[in-house]
C-alpha cells in the first residue's frame, strides 16, 4: 500500500466506522462511512487515495487530491499558524508546509507552487515551496520538439515559468505566448531548446514550419466555419484583434492566410476572408 498515492484495493469487511480495504499483501486501511458509495459491496475493487488523518492514522478516501506524493501542484494557502502554512490540496485535511520548507514569506489567500512528499523522519505527508530541491538540472531526458506536460507557476519579465514533466524547470518566453495562460494551468507544450545548466526553453506551438502552419491553418478554418464561411480579419487587422480571436501572432496569421490562399481554400475580400 502506497502512502500519498492512489491505490487499487479490495473491500474485505464492514464495521460501524466504514469499510476496511486490503491490498495484495494483506495490509488494511479504513474507508470511512462518509466516503462509501451506495453501490459498494464486499469484494469490490475500488480506487482510493491513502494518506494520514489528523491523528496520523492511515485513512482512505475516494476524493482526489490536486497532486500526490512526488508531484508538484499550485495550491492556495488557507491558513498560517505557528507550525506553518496549511494548503488546500483537495482533501478534508489540509496539507502542511512547515516554515522550514518556506524559502520566502507566504500569505494567506495566495497560491504557490508546492512539492508534495513524505517526511523521512515523521512519515507525514507535507509540502515544500523549495521547488529547486526537487527538480533535476542535469541529465535532462527531453529533446527539442518533444511534447511535454507543463504546470505553469510564475510570470516573470521574460515569460511564464513552468514545471516540465514534473521533473524539470522551463520558461515560455513572452514572444512565444499567443494565448491566455495563467499560473496554475496544466497544459501541453513543446521543448524548443535545452540549454546548459538544465534550463529548458518551451513553446506552446509544435516546432517546425509544417507542423505549425497546419495548426494555424486549422485554427483559421475552424473560425471561418463557425462564422458561416467568413472571417472578418485580414492581413491589415491589428495584432491585438488577431490575438483576441485566434490566440496567435499577426505574423503567424499572415503565414496561415497565405498557406490557405495558395491551397485554394480561402479568398481575400476587402474587409474579410471567405471560404472558397
């Protein structure tokens, strides 16, 4: 049975307090009555998250936390007290980030990037805001063009910082952001470049002219189809108007228009483009 993880367990018996669940090694954990669903029966196999309650006893829940042990999450700070910060991670019991795991002053109501782990001494599940302690900056196992999972967590002057595949740190430069994104978003992205010292440049568009032009053309045609075969944008439209409607740069839009015109799919009118 894995602490701080989703487990597949079997219901073996019922008590006044709830169902007891068992793993393949015979270890048991209680699923309290408050999480029991009406169709659950003895011998059913159920998917539950196993963690410790306020008295540090193992407990199971059918609730899904925002992240599990060994993962990053962007969590809201609910309360500060003498032992640390208590974060909302989607469960009844909040996640503690001790003061020793806070590299800066944290404030109630704000959200922060938190790594969730099991403390080796106390065996409690806690969080840390020291993200660099849990990331890898050498032996980077991604390459240019790879699709990756991103957790966005901080806007800077250069762009949006992101956790890459829950292992590395990357940056989407402002010049490569052509859609609305914000800290806390979990999205797909692509590796643009792997730099020295483990720095990763990211992009939200698939690298390569052919791939990117196909995606841009598809986005334009989708909007044309949604507007009865017409789109009131042209190569003279402002960058802001193009970005608001399509989430791409004017340069990319003009490239897509040219591609669609040469393909015979669009015609150019004075104030709009139309499906041929």
